[in-house]
């Protein structure tokens, strides 16, 4: 993880340096809000806890009329029990991002399944997963937990490609995750630990995809340089909150 680790160290030094020089600033943000320090560091709030402003269905022009609701300050996907096609469908934030740090929290029902997409495209008639890398959101009670290879379908993983290590998902509780994308280098962080790193648009990426279930999808092999943030409706109850992003 050397390349991005150096960058993250520099970014962290800048962040803490700014905070140290302005110790009167509020460091802790309330739910679904930015602290003064976060605002000064360039963070943007993607969900205010009260409205669905900025969100819409993938390949749709409005927010789903069913399946997703605002529930006690969270974006709640109501489990349909019928998999990906049974509810409101996947949703996206209606703005593209290229280099960024995304931070959010999620909680799942027991045995639940969902996911966080990034750099997603919209192609008519095509599901989001054919174009977008996915940070897996999964409870150990789901059958997928023990499928795939070397745990690459477990929480925090790059779904079906790279496993999250260490596996520190908290079942039945809130999990805080970060996804950093910088010039093709991607890092997944879960509950304060970097759990994987990979590099888009490289020979390693190409070879990995060509040896995976995604090998037939050119839009996945050639992930967009800029794309949407998406949340997956997989038919299970999942709650998201504190969704914020910082451009890099």
C-alpha cells in the first residue's frame, strides 16, 4: 500500500495540523452534519438525515417511490425479501466524482446483504454492478459470507475480487467505512483499519477482472475515471447515515 499510504500520511498531517492550529473549532459533528473542522477540510454532506435531496434511482430521474425511506436520520432500504429486483432498486447520488474520500456508516439486518458502489456509470438497461466496483456490505449470517474465494465476498471486500483483511465487521452494529480513490489507487477502510488496496487501469487490474465473474463486462474492465456513488438494494434491510465526501 506504499503509494497511497504516503499520500494518506500527508493528508492526515494536513488535517491534524489544521485542527491543532484551530483547537477552538468543533471536532465532533452531530449526526448527518459536518463539524467546523470537516467543513474547512473540504468535506461535503451527501445526506442531511431529513430529505433525499441529491439522490435518485440508478438509471432513473427521481428517488424510488417505494423501498427506500428516511428513518430516524438514516437512509433505510426496506427489505423486500425478494432480492435485488423486489424493492426500490439501487440509488445514486446525482453528481460524479473522480478523486475523493468517501465516509459513511452502515448497519444491516441479521443475514443481510447490500453494497456501496463508486465510479458507477449509467447505461440504459444495465445494472450498476456491471460498471462499478463495490465495497461489500454483508452480515456473517448471509450465505455469501462463505462463498467466493478467500473471503472476497465478506464485508469491506472489493466484491468477489479482493478480500478485506483484517475482517473487523461488527454484526448488528454500526460500521464506519471509508473509500479513498486517488489517481486509480483505491483503499477500503473499515472501522478504522485499511483492509485492502488495489490499482485501477493497470495490468494487475485487467488480469484480475479477466479471471473473474466480471470478465464479460467491458464497462467493469474499463471503470470510468469519474462516476456516481451508489447504494445497493439487495432485498434486505440496511441503514446508511453520515454520508460525506471530500474531493482530492
